């Protein structure tokens, strides 16, 4: 199984990569035509390509426009990109957010409100070759089945990978009379129809045909609603991803065993998963229609790296590796064995909050919760995947920076999540596929952060069955141990402190609170009162999970911030803060004393 393409080597002080940065309004109907056209020209010119599509922002979970400019750190990303790269602006229309910065920080390549004006200038740049043709795509939604769908958002592979100039009006192409003319879902007798709407079509069948036309050059898969795909389209073009989407299929009530949200799937789910398998990639980038999508892909060995619009704001940053300081020590050494024995002698309870969110869409929430930990002294386990190391330089390294310098090292600890590349139901994934994903993810994190910052443990999204949350699936824990991980915080058997799986050099512990939610993460807490569902066992541990975006996205902070602060304060009261690796060591001490249940046999 291969991963996404490895980013470029770090630039030297003398050489900064060139980035073509397209600036426009998210509401500009020309974006689906212009953006993929500029993408292939940037590649011809030897430049990286990125876009920023400005719009009003809400900052909510699954927001159509994603993070707010301030809480989403958009200016941080903008400034970092300009420090690392030579940025050339391609401006469509009159975007305003960064207007005052443009003359100070980069250089204008071209500005126009019409495609022809942009294309003429860009085609004259050194290295840009003659286009293969012009493509006419719809200027707005078309009716597919019983709903309107902005199909143009999903046609970018035909334009970008096919090296075509995109247009939404045939007259816009008059400036290029000699190029071959092709149309997609637009009827025009002067343009050759490559694809048209068929009577039996739905969104899934159309996306499948787009993938089939691009299969030979595709390197990845995206999945998401139109807002999610449009805002990250430059990333998909640059990484050669083809996008899939379709509404949920619907599930008869009599067939629902636990919840519709965890069992229904998109009508395009199977096609997207099969495409990922065909391309040999460990994850799909985008956002799901429901958790049932994640369950189905997990059975295929495929995870999902969840992103929102502008989460991250400028993902081209992943092409600019930022190696961590060689002394980085994100995984704390923890207290001595003698200290653990002493705590057991005196009946101490150790406490830690696991922060669910391996997905880079939630990085801003993870960072704020690190600050909450610093304020309250509560230790955190941070579930994370490769993407956060790639797309959040400087700020994510704070987990390995000494607290005396303003960082969080020793108070927070990263743990791997899913298959290391995205969220998945680990219990549903084949052992060898899970092991392969974990191993390659650990290698990539090691390359960026160094050996001292490589996670030692894992957090399970779902290593058991949804109906009962009973004993864990042992194949998942074999994969964790074989990948070199020493522990897991399990979703199985929440409640009384216990070891749920073990083998030589490996232990999996349970979570403490018996609160089950219908949407992921399923075993979690959300209010101070949820702590009452745990058994206050001493000696023992309190390990509870929070869903980062639910409690720490900007709207949640204003709405419920004092409730979350109270929750942290209750956790800290009369307990010893300890990171997950320390609590697992403590669990082993208690097990040797016969104080906690453990499996009668080791994980085979």
C-alpha cells in the first residue's frame, strides 16, 4: 500500500519554491472552470499551486465554508507560505481579504475577471505548453435524479489532468479559435460532447465515469459534498485526486441495528472505496455523509482524512517539510517505576483526557484544548494522524516544546489513530491492511518529527462492535503491537478500569465513562455530569474522551466554554494528571497486584 506522494525536500535559503496562488471569491461561478486550468499551467511552469477562496465564515462543525479567518489561523498560514515560498498571485475578480498584503508580500502574475484574460497571460509564462483543448462545462447546477447538483465542481480532473482550458460560456473561448473544443454535460453543436447526462445517471455513476477517464493518471481519491470539494480543489488537482460524492442511500428502519447514521452509506461509497483500493492509497480525503461511510471503507482497508473548507487554509504547506528540532521529545518519559508503585500503595487515581480527532479539519480545536490543559493541569492524549504533522508546522511542534518555553511537552502526548492516515473502524479492517497503514504512517511521522516524537501508543476509534461495545477484536490489537506500538486506549468495555488486551510489551486499557453516543466518537463525554458514569476506583485511572470539534470549535467555545472548563476542573480534582503512556504503565502495576481485571490469555 502506498501513501500520498512524499512532499518535496526542504528548500535552501537560496532557493524558495514558486507558488501560484489563485485568489477569488468562493461564490464566483467561474471557479470550477478556471481553477483546474490554472493548476496544470502552474505545474508546467514548475510552480506549486494553491487557492484561497474567500467567503463569509461560520466556524461550525461541517460548516459549508469551514473555519473562520481568525480562529482558523488563516493569516498564520498566509504568512508562513510567504516566508517559505516565492508567491505569485493569480487573481480572479476582486477578492478583498488579503488585498493590502498583496503589494507587500508577493508579486502579481495576472488579474482578470474573465478566463481568457487569465489564460492568455499564463500561457505566455516560461514552461507552459499549448493546451490540449478547451472544455465547456455547466455554469450552474444540473438536475440529476430529483435534485440539483453543481456537477462542474467534480469535473476538474477532465480539465486539469487533460490540460484543457475551462469555460462556462462558449463565447469566452473565442480568444482561442484553434484549440479543440469538447463539452461536458452541456449541449452545443459546435463542441464535441465527451459526456452527457444519461437517463439512469446519479451522482455516483457520473463520478465513476470521471474517474475512469482519469484512472491512468490519478493518484488519490477525494470524497465530499460540493462545498468541501470546491474549497480544496487546488489540493486535489495538485495531488491528482478524483472526487466522488452522492447522497445517502437510505436504510429501512427495520434494517437498522444500532443507528441509521452508523449504518447508512452514500450511494457513491463503494465506488470511492474501490477507486482507493485500485490506486493503492490508505485514505480518502474529504468528509463523509455519515459514519456508515467510514465503516464501509474500513472493511476495504481505507480510512478517511477529514477536511473542511479552509481546514487547513493553505494545504500546499505540506509540500514544504518542516523538520522538528532534533531535541523534540513529544512522548514523555514519565515518572519512575518507584513512583508508580508508591501511587499504587497510597491508592491514587491517575487521570487523562483523550482528545478524539485524527483529522486535520480539527487542528484548531486540538490546539485550543492543549491550552486548556495548560490552564487546568489536566493531561491529554492527542489522537492524531500523519496529516497534522504535514500541514501544521510550528504549532503542532508545541506538543514537543518544553512548557518552560511556552509549549506543552510532558503534559500532552500524541497517539496514533485509525490506520495512521485517517479515521477508520479498526475492528472492521483486515489485519494486514491495518498493519501496513500504521507502519507507513509511523515512518512518515518519524521522518518529519524525529524518533523522539514518534507516538508509542494508539487510540481506537472502534476496536469492538457497535451493538455491545464488548470485548475488542483481537486482530486490531495484533496489528497495533506488530507495528511497534506499546499500548492502546480502547473503545471496548468502557467502565470499571480494566486491561482489555495484552501481549508481551503491549497493553490495551479501557475508558472509564459509560456514555455512548450515536455519532463518533461513540465512547466519550461531553458534560461534567458524564463523569458520574465512571466508577471512582482507587487505585485506578480515569480516562475519558472528548470530541475536539464538538467542544473546541469557535462556536462551541462561546456557547459552552464554561461547561468544558468545569469538566476539566472536576477531572483535576483529587487526581494525578498523567499522560496515556504513564497510565498504561500504572495499569500494569495494578494488574500485577491483582487490582484490575485482565484477559485470561494474551492477544494471540
